[in-house]
C-alpha cells in the first residue's frame, strides 16, 4: 500500500478565493472505499433520483498501488439529483466484484462523478462501471501502480487535442494499444471561439465548438468539456487506460502565466483570477484527477512504478511562472537586439516553476532510488537556438507578414556555415551563427537559469533523467546537457493529437515544414530529431537498462479513415549507463 502522490504545499494564486474553491474541487467524489454506503455524501439511499444517461463515457486516472480515481458524467432527463452506483471487478463480466458503492451527483458539480476506489492490489488490471436507474455505463479498464521490483512499463504520451482542428484519430489508436497509462501533458481542450484558432474546417468536419464564444465562465468551460468528452474516440482511449494528466495554457487561456495570459483581456473578460478559478473547477470536475485537499496540493505530484521509475508530473505553466518575454520588446525596425534579449532570457530571477515547486523537484530527485526519473511537463526543456534573422522573418510579433523566403535563406546559410570549420567561415557566416537565440521564449529557453540549475542538480545527483514535453504540436528528440556540456538526460517532445504544427497553412506549410525539420537538426547542437509535419503520439517502453521512445504518426485528422504512417515512425534508445540517445 502506498501513500497518495507527494504534493508540495503552495498557494496557486494569491488572489484566488481558495477557501471557496477547494470544497468544489472534491465535491463530485461520491465514494472512496470498498463499502457500499461510505460515500462522501452519504450514499444514495433515501434520495429521489431522476433518470439519467451516460453520454460522456467513463475514465480512470491518478493510479496508486492500492487505489485509482474512477470518473463518469450522467446526463439527467430533467433537473434533479441523480443516484449513481459504481463497481470494480477483477473480470470484465463483473463476476468477481472487489469494490462497490454509491452516491449522489447534482448540477452543482455538472453531474460529474468521481470515486477513489481503494483497497486494490498493486500492478493489477481491473474493470469498472457505473449504474443509475436501469442504465449502465460502458465498461472501463484500469490498472494500479506496481510495487517492488518492476521489469518494464509502457506509456503513450499525448498533448494538444483541438476539437475543431480535426478528428481524434490519435485517441482511437491509443485505445488499441497495450499500455500502463496515458500521460497527457496538457492542452486537453482549447478556449477559443468558433471562429478562432484552427477552426477553418470545423464546419466541414462537423466539429464547430460549443459554446460559440470564447470560454470564460464556469458554464462555458463545462460546456466545452462536455463537447470534447462526447467524442467517441476520446471516450475509447479513456475507457481503455488510466490517464495521468497535467494542464497547459489552453485549459485556461493561451500563453498563461501565474497572474495572467496573452489571451485574456480584463477590460472585457473580467478578472483573470475569476476566470482561472472557473477553469480549474471545470478541469477537476471533468478529468480523472484526485481532488486536492487544499490549493496547496494543486497539481504537481509523483507516481512510483516500483523500483523502475519515478514519474514526476510538473506545472511549468501556472503555479509560479513569470510572464513570458516577447521578442517584439527587443526589436527595433524589425531587428532584434540580441544582447538585450539574451540578458533577459538568462536572468537568474526568472522562474517557470516557482521556488516552492523547484524545491519540491529537487527533493524528489534527491529521494528517488528508481532506475529512471521522468519529468512529465508542458514545454520544451532543451536549448533550441536559431539565428536571429530566422526569427525576424518568422515571428509575427516582429514581422507582420511571414517572410518564408528570408527565413529559409537564413536557415540554409546557417546550416552551410555550421558545416564548416570555424577557420573556414567568413565573418558574415560566423556572425550569423553567433546571433543564435531561443526560438521560443515561452519554453524553458525563456527561463534558462532555472533550467540550467535543474539539469546541473540532476547530473550531480546521478539522475537518469527523461524529460517529456508537449505544447509545440511537433515531435522532437534532444540530448539534455548542463550549461558546461555534461550529459544530464534526454528530452522527448510529443507532437499533437490534432492541433496543426509548423506544417499549418499559417506557418511553414507542409513542404517547408518537411524541409526545415531535417535542416534544424544540423543547426541546433543538442537536437537529434525533429518532425514538423505530423500528428500522433510518443510511445515509451522502459526497462531496467534502457528506454525506447518511438514517435508514431497517423496519416490524417481530416477524416475518420486513417492508418498509421509507418514510414514516418522513428525510434530512439537511451541507455541508462551513459544517457546517450541513439
């Protein structure tokens, strides 16, 4: 038996009304034991229940060695309380029921239901279902964490599932796989209006978002979650595997930070604190995440797969992040002041995690005795520096019109110069290479001092570090190094479920994305692989001595008819002894 995930106490937002929000985050928890009448709300006996249907499937998540969160949502045929019973069994026919209970859900929690099913066995597959009246939910399958000596574990890693951008074929593919868990690194949904980002084909595909406005209120977020969770492919993936999730920015608003977001205007949309409160409440209602005891328990947590790996799920988006830097603040006449931009990005006072979470992470790395230490987080950690003329041509904050010709010419010139010995380069070629700055200040490159501190600490501790990232809608493999060049681990960035990447029509387009991917690997020192033109997921297979990471892609999100793009599949192996990726 294990303890719940190790949380570090911290207040997520100073202005957030934690005392009123916290009870709501756990108020849809109806049962937390294996006895039939030990629900948080006293069970369903004596309650006049209205009929309801199961329109949003089932889900499980946050597995521990002895328990797992189970989730569903009922749709009542009329307003009123709904009594919901639940069962966990060792077999799909429910002949061997090992835990059960019941409780009541109401409109106060959007008719969502959570159960913390306990007294289960480690490393064991279970089946679960819910019942209300004469209706029974689909059956879900889940798995508890193993304990002791563990020989192997496998995961699918996903992020960035945008409903109007295309069909969730990646989720359909995940439902077919044999996995211990699905790791979702955020952007589970998007906040934009029906005319917003990646909605060009939404009407054609029958995937226009609800509500039509940008989501701001609690009702808005709930409606959007209900639409996403009505998708049959997402339901299939949730029913097949436990999910371990963190949020990124779009669960609230684009390019969020601790006290605001790029896509939030207080003058027209109210206070950011109120919007975030609504978004967090809906997130906890609709996702299979164990409710926190307080706002100090909010999201970063550890999952232990026996002696094989410690999975450390982080929040690099909301709990401590300083506001993102913008290259437009360092540019005059379309030219970036490289020295000023570098000085700002490397400022030791900048934080992406906050001091409390940083201390928690250092403690976890210190205490971990597992073979591998895995960081499940939102944004790219490695150094992705490109020549400033490329950014000047491609950054919409600097160049109002995307100048692909200029950007491509700068890339080709830089790759050519990189391939020469330093003594053979012209002054202009060397100057081009010397102008390299981070391509994405929203990632760890915009908070590089904290990134370097973590990598140095992990290297000194002898951690066998595997960092995971989402956010970019593209696939990456990079060697993680300290600032003085020591190997600290490997990073794998997964592509998106449906959101367009650099191959999108508003960015490089498919042809240029196919060109840029291989070229940037020759330009960026630690970058081993980049695929800028595909939707899919990352598969991870851990053993005691190595981890195999495979970038897998599907052929399309524009139709439900798809196949796996075998030609694009790319695998890498990381040996525990030297942490070199090959």
